[in-house]
C-alpha cells in the first residue's frame, strides 16, 4: 500500500480518575522540537472559516455537552482542557479515560446495540485508524481550523488520514526512562543493544504485549529501518522483563525504585511526577527512537456531533494546543504553540524513526496472531 509517513502517537494509558481541582499550570517555555515530516496535501477551500466556526459554535451550544473517550486526558490535563473549553464556549466536557483498544470495542458495541454514548475519541493512531476502517468515524475536512495557513503546522493534522477522519493532535516520542537514583550517568544505556547486557536482566519494566499494542508498533519501524533484527525481540524477552498493564503503573514503579528502566512511553506521562521531584529522566538511544502521533476523531452518529467537532477544532487551535502542552507537558503540532517539558524530559531524539501507515497494518496483524507476544513472554 502507499506509504504515508505519519506521526502517530500511541499511547497506552490506563484509566485514571480526575482530581477535584487542577494544580497551577507552569508557564510555557520554548523547547527544541524535532523536525517532523510534512504531507503534500492541499486543504480544500471552503466557505469563510469565521462563518463556519460561528455556525458550528451555535449548533454545539444547542447540544450543551460532549463525551470524550480519551487515553491522555487524565488528572490535571483533563481538568485544564475541560475548564478552558467550558470558559470559551459554555459547553460541558465529560471525559472517560481508558485504553485505546477498550474504547474501540466499546464504540463498536455502542453502534451495534444502538446506544451511542461516546462523541469523540482520542488516542493512538493504531486504534483511531482502526475505528475509521470500521466505518465508525466522520470526515473532519471542513473544520475551520484546517482552513488556516498551512505554514502554521509543525505537523499537518491531516497527514494521518487523507480522508480527514483521523487527525493528528500532537506528536510524541516513545522514549526510554530511567531512575536516576538507581543508575549512575556513566552506566546509562546508550543503545538498544545495551539493554541485552546481563546486568539489566530482571530490571526492565515493559508494557505487556498481551494488553498493549505499543511493543508491536515500536519494534516494527525499528526492524523495518534496519535498526534491529527480528531476533532482537527474543533476546530482549530473555531478559526477564517486568510486565505492566500501562505507562502510569510503570512510571509509579520506576519512581518508587522498584526497577531502574522502563521501555517506553511519551514524556507527558511523567511530566507532573518529575516536577514533583521524582528521580526520573529520559535517555536517548544512538540508533534512534520511534516517533508517533496521538490522534483525534469524531464518532459517527454520536449524540453530540457538533460539540465533538467543535472540540476537535478547538484542540488544534493555538489556544487548545498551548493549554494541552502546559497541562500535559508535551510537544505541539503548531509552530505558534510552544512545548512545555521539564528539563529531565526535554530530550529530543538525535534520530527519529517515524511510524508509517504500513506499520499500523503490520502491527495490527502481529497483534492479532501474537507472534511477538510469544517471543517477548518466553524469550525463545
């Protein structure tokens, strides 16, 4: 199939309840950004974006609320986005958090029984594109924000999907983390192959491939790029990996000193922990780190379609991107919206290997037949 170099963002994050009030948000600081791929796609001209936005706002306000199925809107991030959207448009945002695969199945079930609840789905492109392929999303090509000058985009939102059903919301890098109290600077792994050293056996926390698609989505582009060979998977599996159900659990175990290394997640997962003093930092591997994009979509036949489209539009504006970056501690897709990451997490990979559309398809097949699950679980 035609390869589209898209940035995904996967993210495998478990449900976390929102805190009663958001912590004060830090001031944004300009951070170095990796060069992201750009798509040669021309946004189709439409009516005045101002008129289109006014009409969308009017329709959304009549609906009054929007239900978000989200992988990344947790804790202070959810509260910041809910509060800002409410203040801007007077529309309530209800956030239900969980893993992407769970939401894909939930939305399929809702459609099958005719009891639709979710309006908006945010998460890994692997899951959101899957939802699109099932015919359960709508085109967002006419969003007013997409009519802006395309030069404002660091990453074109429509790059993920030429049909505009799935839009990139922000870029992430799937990076390794270490506990700085357990690993001295001179002992930090600097290569994927350093992880195979005997001293790291039984000391690497890893997303369980039975419940997370992240391992497949990361290994596939590394192998395709020639960074790793397939036999690396079995060798890593022989290191007695410590399996966890998601990044939040892994970061907590890392912060408590239960293990020195975690493979892998996005910086935003750990930003608040680092600001609170957790001994965590990101390390880079000389062969390269995988880049992805977190994506958004509006569910077909949802109960609040206009409010969902308005939220999808607002998240891509300078205001939406800035608020999210400040609350989450992450990069943005707009050149006029700064990233906000603490120094320990502000590590732009020296080399980035981007996930492609082909990788999503291959990843899906591998996840279904569990080829790599066996290798990782048994190390054989």
